């Protein structure tokens, strides 16, 4: 890696969807980030950021959360500051999960879902969940720390048919 390319230093994950039709209960989608220790990249998550929360050190923050998809622009926004993340962590997995309050919902039931992963003005990933339309949760990508300490992003799309709590336990497993 050249000295000009320092890897991903700061990223933003955005999520949007259209509100549910009039008379139906609201659709509630959530961005989830699971952080794994460098010495146990595929073990249990050291911590998870979701549902209007932030990481213990403030490097991963859910700065905007919607429970309905109403409004203009992005419904949920999460920022990740990799240049401040402690060296003890080596992997961050990003997912999206549908809350299951009023019966089973899958991505195919949600109007216009779209997740994007951005680094400044560069789009690293964009997905509308069409390939996992029968899933209720999905991993959309992962950031991993290289040997030189730089962070790289890999777009993924793995669907899961599970509830939000079970998804958190499953999302970091390699398929």
C-alpha cells in the first residue's frame, strides 16, 4: 500500500425505506454494527452498536434513527471513525435488521429499502436487498484492519431469516 492510500479512516452507513401503507403498522429497519477483537475476529462480538446507541469509545455512533421510514433523506445514519478505533479491534461487520413487532416481515415486504456505505464522497457499497428479499436481516459488508493498521471494506450480502437478537449473535459468523 502506498503512503497516499491510508485505507478507510471514516465511513458512513445510511439506510432509507418508504413508510408502510396507510393503515398498516410501521416498518422499522435498523443498522447494526458488530465490533470484533483483533485476537478473535470470528468469535463473539466485543460490542454491538444499534437502536439509538454508540460504541463505548464513541468511534461508532448511530446519529439518526427512524422507526417508520417517514421524512426526507436518510432514515438512519451511522458513522464509523476507524482512525480512532483502538488497535485491539480488527473487524467491524455491518448489517440491517427488520424489527418484527407485528408479524414476520422480510425485505420484500418493505418499499424501496436502500443501504449505502460511504467514505467521504466515495460510495463503497449500495444495496436494495433484492437478492435477499425473503430475509428479515442481512449482513451488507465488513471492515477489516490490515497488518499495517489500515482499514479496508468488503461488500457482502448474506440474508438471514431470524429475529433481531439472534441476528446479532449470527451476523459475524463466516459463511
